[in-house]
């Protein structure tokens, strides 16, 4: 078992990673369980994994109350928040109880937010089941639902009490979802760890094809990177945590352009966005063309979009920049961008001219 601590004072917790962990989760959850049955919030695509978790809890003498939601981004809504809150209240959940989030980022974000506000805050345990959730969203305490005005606009910082990661559950994840999650793995290399990016170039294909050891290595490395960054800047106030947004400003514009639909998954948009962030950096003379080309080549080699054309985007630069102006990171008329001086050498630039971004995007192949 790999144990990675997230050090946040009295909000510290462990991330535990091991193949087959779901079937042994009961022993780790039992000490946190109270007298009431533990609520497990999940979605209807996770039936087999729910059964494994329930069996393990039962073996450890913990009764469970499953709450099964419809899968998909639409569940991060006001109406689902209300419904889930009422369900948990009707189960008598109390402040020192732990609610389990078994699922991808949608379930994790929703359960994280519900437990942030339920009785002014109760505990939750993340059991992430997508690669994206295992390497990114389950760690760090950002929780949210979507509002009419945009994604993740209503939420709270609320850290889980424990994160349990079983890489084996990825066996049932659709390959496209797996690949999308892999974009966030590559992100950690591009941010500040050129050696890890080189590892991705060598092992990424094997990881996606199912190599268990490559998966375990990538998950542990990614979680350790996220834990380090979150430990340094929990609430994104110093700029360190903002590094995790690499590719997300460009990516967000692509997601907005495709209406946040299945046409472009979040991780796919982030992949194209990272390629664009490097290409823009090279275009502005900040980083070598070879570095930008290397980023695009790896993303494309594993089947991720490496720019506008591969992401199926035909919109003009102006139209994409118009989406960026609605980004929640927009402050005082400027939008901070994660740019790169090279692979593993990204930094936050608050002086980017959006007209230059539009011009650059207009020059990208469609
Ligand atoms: P998701 O939760 O929608 O899961 C993707 C699909 O895979 C769903 O249909 C789900 O039912 C299915 N699924 C999940 N695990 C499975 C498994 N093991 N086997 C078979 N099917 C499985 O999507 P996601 O990519 O995990 O998360 C996306 C969400 O995460 C977005 O809402 C995004 O805003 C959020 N997010 C949050 C953070 C954060 O820091 N809180 C970071 C990144 C993303
Ligand atoms: Zn992301």
C-alpha cells in the first residue's frame, strides 16, 4: 500500500493507493464509522464496485446505505444538491459521520459540497473510480456544483477525511474516459517535473493499455505532486495551486465552445489546452519550438487532441477568447495564463494580452 499524506494542519488526511483496495476498504473505514449505516453516494454505472465496497464494509461489521444517482455532469446541479441533502438528512447523518463518495469527479465534487454544508459540515471519504478523479479531483478539497452562468461556480473548499484509491477499478472505465484522465497525469510532468514527462512519453501507452504497474506509478506520482501543491497553497492564494490550471484556460474555452458536452471531455479539452499553452508560449518566444512540438507529439501519440483541429474546433480566435472572458479566474480585466519556459517550467503570467491570444488562435490549423 502506498500512503501519501496531505499535510494541512488539522485538515490533514491520507491518500491510500493499492490494487484491490476496494475489497479491503471496510477495515480502513470501520474506525471512522459511527452507529448509523454509512451512506455511499455513487452513480448507476458503478454497480459492481458498489457491490465490492458493500461486501467489504459488511465483513468489517459496517452497514451501508447506498444512494445511486444518475451518471453525468448534470448531477452537479442545484436540484441534485437539494435532493441529496434531503436524502442524507432523512438518513439522520450527523456532523461526525462520514459519507462515502464512490465515483468519478462528478460524484466527488457533489458529495464534497453537500458534506461541506450539511449541518454546517460533516465528513466525507473519497473513493475515486475514474483516472481523472484518482489523480486529480479526489485530492485537494475543491468541491462544486454548476450554475446557470457556468461550471463549478458554486462550491466550497472542503477536504475529505480519507481518500482510498484502487487502480483496479479502472478496468471497467471506458477507454475514452481513461485517456481523458491521462491528460491530467501528463499535466504534472509539464508543470514542474520534466523527468516525469519523460516517464509519460516512455510509459503512457502501456498505462493506457492496462499495465498495472505503470498505472500504480502514475497515480502515486500524480497524487504526491497534487498533495505537495495543495499543501503549499490550499486555497489558491499564493499562485502555487494555480499551476494545476495548466491548459485549463485554453481548455475551458474549448469546452465552452462545445457546450460542455460529450463532444469534448474535460481531459480532452485540457490536453488540447496544454498543447495550445505550449504553442502560444513558443509563439511568444518564451519557450523552444521543440518543447511545444514534443508536448503535442506525446498527446497525439496516445490519442489525445493536440490542438484545435484535433479537438474539432472551428471557431475563430475572437469567439474562443470571448469564452475566456467568462472564466472565473478573470480579475480586473486580465486573465492569468499558465505559460511555459520549457517542459516542466511553467509559470503564471498575468500580463497576457487577450488580443494576442485571439491572433495566435486564428493562426492555428483548423
Ligand atoms: P464522471 O464522474 O462524470 O465520470 C465519467 C463517466 O465514467 C461517468 O459516466 C461515470 O459513471 C463513469 N465511471 C466512473 N467510474 C467508472 C468505472 N470505474 N467504471 C465504469 N464507469 C465509470 O467524470 P470525471 O472525469 O471523473 O470527473 C469530471 C468532473 O470532475 C467534472 O465535473 C469536473 O469539474 C470535476 N473536477 C473536479 C476537480 C476538483 O479539484 N474538484 C478537478 C478536476 C475535475
Ligand atoms: Zn482538470
